C-alpha cells in the first residue's frame, strides 16, 4: 500500500539535506563549508482514522494526513470529501458522495 493520502492526494516528496564540515569561525576555525548534498525523502504524516459522516449516516475508514484531519474537524467531513471528489483526489469509493 502506497503512502498517499486518500483525500488530499499528498505523497512523498524528494529533497536534500546539506552536509557541512569544519569548525565555525567564532570557535577558532576557518569556517564551515558545504561538502555535499544528500538526497532524502519527506513522507506525509499519514494516520488511519475512522470518521463519521452524519449526512450519510455512516462511518468511513480513511488514511489521511494530519493536515487533512484538521480541515475535516474545521469544515466537516462531508464538505471536505465532496470537494476532494470534485477535485479528483478522492481515492476511496464512498456511496452518496
């Protein structure tokens, strides 16, 4: 199972971490220098949650990011799921939406 949010479609992103070597000038060295740039992966903060949708009168199990969970708490599950379906990012089949 891939690490993708069922509602927002958030997935892993690739970035880099800079490696620096040397002693800082204020500590008596000649300064730090960038030596290399390592590739790394940023994973979404996925949570498996059981969410109740009162408009449909049913429970839905979703793998969603924490950011999406906060927007569901703020705007309501039905509205967020409806917008995700209109946007085309909803990957779970939910009857009534």
